[in-house]
């Protein structure tokens, strides 16, 4: 039996047009994300102890994963966790900027929302090869970082608030090699309401 399941997108495939196109969303969710789930399930097959935890909880303590499947769980479990999270922090009804406590904290940490966007975009742009850009909480501090492959800030004890997939599969159909244009477009579909919720909960 499959322990982990591919979640549905919280909106239609074409909902993020024109910023993120329908064809990309289809292949990204139905093929790439689905493959991570399938390979994760294959890696943990017959190991019931992995059914008792969420994928996020498993990735918070990678040292506890059986050594012979550890890298597969980090890669494919990370792929499942990261994409599940990524779909949630986007919306066709973006407010374009946060408000309340999150806006205050971003202003305080990065001196302005514009500066925060610049720093995050720069980190996303300069991630070499495949990976992710993140805004996370490290204890009480907001931090921007990038991770290679499907690594997650959960594994270094942080709480992710927001992320951007910068693997080529996330943008190549529409933007080809223009990662900067994809990053610029992404700011139009950020689900700040969801991110504020996560921030206030943590
Ligand atoms: Mn991806």
C-alpha cells in the first residue's frame, strides 16, 4: 500500500496564467511531483514505521532514516514535501505583498519589503544548478537561503514560510533559460495570506 499520496493542486492547472503556464503546472505536478511520491513509496515499502510520521517530520531528523534508504528519502521525500508546500504558497488571488506582523518582521529584518524581494530573488537567481530558494524562521529570525536538489530547511531545524522552485523543470517550457523572468513573474502569484498564517502560527 502506498504510504504517501500525491495531493491535488489547490487551484486549476491554468489558474496561475500568465505567470506560470498550464503546460508547466501539468507536467510539474502530474509528472515530476508524482514521480517523487512514487519513488518515496518504493524506498520505504514494507517499513511501517514510516507510515506513522508526516514527511515533514521524517525530514526533520534525517539521521534517524535507515542508512540504505536515507539518500532516496532525502531526495524523493524532499521532492514530495517541497512541492506539496510550494503549491500552497501560490494562489491566483495574490495580494502582491504581505501585511500585519509578517510585513513588520520583513521590514525589520531586511529594511524594506522591496529589499527583501531583491535579496530573495538574488538567492533564487544564483542557486547553481537545481534547487530551491527559501524564506524560513530560524528560531525567531527570518532567513533567506537556497538549498541544492530537494534539500529542505526542515532538515537544518528551520521552519519554512515560503519557497521558490528553481529547477529548470519549473520554468523551462515558458521561460527557457530566463530564470530571472520566471522569478520576476512569481511575485505575482505569492499567497501572502497563507504565509502570514504560517508565520503567526510559528
Ligand atoms: Mn519542481
